[in-house]
C-alpha cells in the first residue's frame, strides 16, 4: 500500500478544518483553557484559528484542487 502526498493533504485538510472550528468555538464563547501552566486566552484562539484556516486552505488546494 502506498500513501501519496495528495492523500496526506486530504487528511490534513480535515484536521485543520476541525481545529479551525474548535478554535472559533472557544473564541466565540470566550473560553480560557489552562495548558501546561499557561492559559490560552480567547485572543490566542482567534490567532490559532486564523493560522489553521490558512493551513486548511493550503491543504485543500494541494489535496483536492491541484492536479
């Protein structure tokens, strides 16, 4: 069985979509989450969501659109 780069990008597009929506949810409801002694604030959720949305668009392009 061979795993191609296109299949990896298809998988990553789903992963980035899930993290984008969860980050948007936490930011919308102003949830702060403690993580390893630090607190992830809603402002950081917005930044993380934006970065993962850009990565989602790149993964969709590489996995589904590009020939």
